[in-house]
């Protein structure tokens, strides 16, 4: 999507490209992983610039579909005094909404990462999504970031039905205290972990409101607190957290090391505006 984030002066905005799974893809690529991004864009100049951005970030674009006559969505970030973000969306005609009109062939990937936003904006193509997950899950690890956005759903009951249909395909889940409370009315981390593991998920990563992150996997329970940080903009912090955690886990690191890397990258992201750290501000190895 097009992202407008507040600049230094009031009523001035900086434009870039972002979106929850896209943010994770960018950070995964910057961390040295081979990444493809599946989406559907238009044939307008901004869609072309999004593809150029992917290529600049080292993201393979062979899974990008082009829909003639369409344009990508847009969102604007607002921040409160402590950096918490609120989004205003213009995405009702975004071509990605029909991405799963037919199942995608993702047999070439070892890990498939999707989010609750993916589920919300493609909810009219549930059969195509489920068939994609069914085929991909035979050879790949499926990772879901719950990332529940109530404004994207007609009701919580409908959202629950879609999530409950998708969760059995998943191997790893990222969630947060806010997601678990708002979507499932669960307010205790161990209860949330047990809920997700009831779908057969073997690695549950939970982010709590007190800067604490926890992993539940088999008999293992690992938790690690982040250092308190004064945030400028929390947009993209959870997406960066997922990217750093997955990157370390894919390289063979344990849960604690993965959580430490996730906290570190998320901590850098909240210090600047917008979801993705501008590439000229990046440092090697981050």
C-alpha cells in the first residue's frame, strides 16, 4: 500500500510503501533471507514503484500479479503523544482483495507468512485461500500473525469463523495481548497459548503490553522483556518483531535468542516514523 506518515511539520506527510506482511518481507530480506512476496497490484505508476521497491530490497517479484486498471490501497498514520498509531484506510478497491480468486502455486517456498489482514481483505475468496494453504502446508511451514483489525470485519463472529478455519493449517502463530483479548476474549498468556495449541500449532509467540514476549512450544516456555523505549511511532513494530524472530529461528537459534533479536529490531523501528526504516538509515546486520 501507499503509506503517508507524519513529517516534522504538522499537515506534512512523507510517502512510502508499506503494509503488515510487506514490512515483514522487507526486514526478512534485509536480514539476509531469500524472500518472495505474493500480492496483486495494478498497472499504474505507483504499483510499478512498489515493484521497484521490492527489487531494490532484494525481494523476488515472480509471485506479484498485475490487474489491469487497478491501483493499490493507501493509508495515513496518526500518532498520539506516546507514539501509538491509528490508521485511516483507502483500500476498498485494492486489487489484492481478489488475490485468492484461484489458489496460488507456492510450492517453491519453505515458509509461508500471512496475517490477519490477509484473512480480512481476502475473506471473499476463502476456498482459494484454503486450497493454497492445503497445498503449501504439505511441504512448507505456515506462519500466521493474528493482527486482528476489527474495522476490516463485519463482525467479530465472522472473523472468528475465518480464523478458526485457517488456524489448523498453521505451524507458528504470532499474537498480542490486544489481539487475544479483542478477538477471543482471552486475557491470560497461558490460556491464549493453550487455545492456539488446540489447533495443532506447535510454536506460539505472544507479545504482552508490558514489553514482555513469550514463546510456548511443547514443554518449553520462554519469556524475555524488552528494555523500555520512548516511541515516536509504533507502526510496523510487530511486523519487524516477527521478521527478526523468524530470521533467527530459521538460522537455528533458540527461542531466547530469537526473542532478543525481535525486541532489538522492533525497538529500532519505533524510534522513527513509518513502518519501514529508510534504507539509508539502516546499518549492516540490523
